[in-house]
C-alpha cells in the first residue's frame, strides 16, 4: 500500500471512531476491514487507556504507542550532558516537561523529554527533532527560544527558554483592559509573523500553546507539529520523512479540532493562512462569549463544521474586532489577511482613541487650575496645519483620479455627492491596474492616498496602503526618492499611532540616507524633536530644535513654517519643564515670526495664542488667560465659517478662564454656547461619533464641574453621569479621563452628603482605573487619595492617619514634591 493511500485511510477511519466511546471505538477497530498498520496507527492516536494498551498488545502493535506506563518514570535529579533535571512540570502524550538547570551557563531552563524511544516510533522522534530544527531558525522575543537538543539512550531532550508566567487564559483575558488585550494580540501576531517569514506553519495555535511571562511578554510554544511550506528557502536544512510530507497534505488529523482551518480538517496541503484561521478562532475564544462552534459539539460534528468553515459569529464584541475575526475565518485561504496585515489592523485599533484626541486638540484650550481635569498645549502639525496638509494631499490625489479615472460629475443626474472618501477609495482600488508597469508612480500614489486617509483618521486604510507600498519598494528598480517618500509617510503614521520606537529608528535612518536635502533634514529634525517632546525628553528635544534653528539661518529662503514648527516644540518643552516665562517668550517669538512673514499662517498663529492662554493660566494669571482666550476666539470667529466645530473649543476655553476668576455665571453662559453648537453638529452627523463624543464629553464634564462649584449638586450628578457615558464610548474604562471624572463625581457626592455610599463606590472605580494605568500621584489621582483620607477621617481617624502617612511617604520617595507635601500636611494637620 502506498504511503498516501495509507494516510488517507488513517484519516477516514479516525474520523469514524472519534465520536464513539472508548469501548465502541475499539470494537469497531477490531472488526474494521483495513490494513493492520492503519488500524494500529488509528488506535495509537486515540486517548490513552487500558483498553487501548490491551488492544495493541493483542495485535502486536504496542510499539505504535508514543508513550506508555514507562513514560511516567520521573527523571528528576538526573543529569544529561550539561542539563540537570530538577522537577517534573507536566506530562504529555509524547513525554514530559521538566524544570532544569544548565550547569555550564548557570541558568534555569525548560526541558522537554521524549520518553520510551522505540525503533518503530521514529515518527514521534522525527517530530521532536523537527521542533528543535524549526525553533533553531526562529529568534524572536515572542517565540519560546531553543538552547540545545540532547540525544541520550533514555530519551531525547529539547532544552528551551524557561518561561516564568501563566498560559493564556480566555477567562482571564476577558478581564483585561482593552490596551492590555491589544498588546497581547499584537505580540501573538508578531510571533506568527516571524515564523511565517521563515515559511514555518505552526499548525496548532490555541490558548494552551501561548504563555505570558511575568513581564507581560507573550511566547508561542510547541512547534512540534509545525512544518515548512513548500516555498521555504531553508527546507533543505530539515530532513523530513516521506510519511511526514504526506501527512501534511492528506494525512491523519494534526492540530486541535476547535481551532482547525477547513483545509487542515480536510487533510489538504497547508500554507501560513491556516495559522491565520486558527488565530481568528483564538481571537473569538479570547474576546467573545460566543464560541466558534456550538457547545457540546461532538468530534464528528466539529470535523464536519471545520471542513465546511461554518462558525458562529461573535456578535457580542465591538465591530472592529468582529470585522477582523470574520476576515481571519474566511473559508478560502487567499481571502485571509496575513499576520503582517492583521497586525496593521490591530495597530489601527490601538491608535484610534489617541488619534481622536489629537484631531480635536487643534485650537483647544483647557485652562485647568482647580476646576478642570488636565493641561494641554496644542501641537502644530508638520510644516502646515492639518487643513493645509489635507488640501495639498487632496489636490494631488484629485489630479490623479481626475486624469486616470475620469470620475463622473458628482452633481450629475442622480444628484449624489462624491465625497473625499469615495475618491480615495476609488483611487486606492485602481492604482495597481491603471499603473501596472509604473512602480514609482504606484508607490508614490499609494503613499499620498495613505497620507490623506491618515489625515481623515482612516488609520486602517492608511496602514494597508503603506504596507502594500513597502512590498513594491523592495524592487531594486524603485528610485531612492520614492523610497524616502514612503519611509516619511510610514514615520508620520507611526508618530500618530504613538509608535515612537519605530518612528525614531526610521527618522534617524532617513536623515542619514542619500539624497536628503538640507531643507528636508531640517523638517525631519523638527519631527525628531517633537518625538522627544512626546516622550518627555525635553532636553534632547530643545537641543534638536536649536540645531534646526541654526541650520535655518544658513538657507536663503522663507522657512517660516519650519521656524515656527521648531519654536512650538521648544515652547511645549519649556512648558513641560515648568519654565512658563520662557514658554511665553518662545510662543511670542513664534507669533512675531508669523506676523513678519508674507505667507498666510493665521491658523498657526491661533495655535500659539491658544498656548499662551494655557501658559498664563498655569502661571496663575487668570485675567491675562481670559483676555488671551477672548482674543483667540475673535481670531477663530474671523477665520472659521459660522458654526464651525472648533468654535465650541474656543467657547469652552473662555468658560474655563471665567470660572478660574470665579465668574461662574459667565462660565456657564460660554459653556452652554459650546454645548448648543456641539448638539447641532452631533444631530447633523457631520462628525464621526467618537470624535464628537469626546468633544461633547469634555464640555459636559466642564458643566458638571461648574454646577458643583455653585453647589447645585443634584444637577451636577446628572452631568457627571452624562460625561461618563460619553467618555465610555470613546475610551476604555481605564482611561485617565474616566478615572478623573470618577474622582470629580465622588467628590461631588461626598461633599453634598446625600449618598456617601455611592461616593465611596465611585472613588473605588477611580482607583481601579488609576492602578491599571499606573498613574503617578499627581493632579486628580492625588486628589482621589486626599478624598479617601477625608472619608476615613469621618469614621476611623487612626486608619485615616495611617493612610495619610503612607501617601506622604510615597510623595517623599518621589522627590521634588515638597509643595504637595506641605499643602497636604496643612490640610490634614488635625490628624497628624
């Protein structure tokens, strides 16, 4: 019988007996009309039991067992080569796993032992050696690393990286914050991407084969049933048996039924896409309470459903997760995203909340003092404002679309308006077909459209185009200028996604590449300065700004945009360092530079005046803050169309400045103007819901704070709840804004004295969020602890005293907190 036919019979017979109980299965095998070798192989694949052992012994097939009672022998305490086995950690079908000690390198290791070696059990030994060889090809932090392979008389030993941590638990995963969930998912994908780059298919992606160490690093385990794809350029390094090659194409089922792809369940030839299907099943298991298959499905039913690719839809989770999972579970392997593409989608999910904040930050003034929830300084966009950039990109894109595709008149017979997104989508779809033989043009247009998507907050679409352009740019015929343009687009995407590590690496690489002009170097250096500012590395940021300003002096051209960009970064860093006067001087210099330019930089000027108002507020000069905020609003009203959304930010800024001067009537008037304008935009649907919800939530929170200040506590309670609801639609429950709002809400409830139980509950919700975020003891977080001391003092002064001493001790350990310490000691001097 040839090997392929043999494997097909094993597969069919196994499918038949899997649903049966143990006794029925072996009764069926005893009467089966099949070759003895096939029957023995099927029996060896079934669950270990006395019935199985007796069955194989009677047929002379006991050697087909990969492990037996002898496998239970504990080798703890014995030494093989340089590895001492300390204790057994677990037992599996092919052997055991031990904690070991490398006596030469003096390190802890995990040791996988293949027990009870038999000459006829070469398939198990081959699988074991294959795992060692495959792992030796993979050196990635998200894959369990191999140290060595030891072959001994008693056993073969695989010496692996020791992982201190826990297996991935679906139940535990559901309790994590969204940011932690996204991080774990991204790490799994990075591990898969590393394996797939080497053309290695894991073939058994499931929770049991993934661990998270004590530092939060994800590790993919158990490459024992992995194999190389036919395309692998390293396949000659691994000697596979004839049986192994056939088992991948049409052999016995290998993998786990609940996570198998249709082609894997059918025993067909596999590609890396099979791992992506299993990853989709894993994601659904981790995120949703709706399992991929109906509960209590039999093995036979699972095989049938797997073959057909029929799974349940996880309709209880957010749409972005549903969309990703359903694409991963596509029946056709070619329709599934690669690990790289899936990772880009996950990154876009990670970027969304922070991206929304940046989009509404332009022109926003939040004066904070005692009433508001944070301090913000406006960042200028690269070279020009976001609107100017969008217009420039759009002009290039529209020129391409109009010339290449001759789009119909958007105001034609149907009266349908062709939106910017319509144009971008159409262009993205047609670039490859229309410019098939023009590599540079295809890459350049993909980057332009990606930039436009990014500016419109379509991060997922932007990343897909960037990745497509990267694949094209691997061609040596692509010009250096085009490659540099692509890298710059990728840097901007990473900056807006807060992926600063990759952005910094690529920025430095691009700045040192050939063909970079002095002007482009200045622009990139400014971007590097902003990156350092985002990372709170203000000294390096200011040094980079000074380098840019010095270089600008040597260029005989109007570089106002580059100059004010550099000054904005410097002013922000001055502000972060607490040097408010220097920040004011820097922002004033930027305004003078704009006034002396022949170009129109009014939108940038408004940003600097906004920043000056924030700085005056931080200095405690609230009258100048109010005057500057009003001046900023006048510029905004002159520059922007009537009822433009950014005017709501300006109104809210004046409201906060008024409140800081204790003019709550004016504050509430301006706040209501902002709410009325937001309601108009929200009802029209002229903004994305998430963006409008953030703007709305900030304004509603401000109203609650003002009402609380006026001692209208019950009305304030309703506005706090409204703000929490709106914030929850934009952020996870662990976001700082939600934590701060819980703190404000708790303070309001406590001091009105109506519902102190609810006040304590709200404060605990705040602490849970602060703990998850690992927030330092500043601003609202510190206020939350002060409120807890006040609550404890009400019932147990000893407990309040002890808690106060703990907080003061933590502040002293941080250093430079003398002002806060003195204030708190004065506030609670009655219990010290």
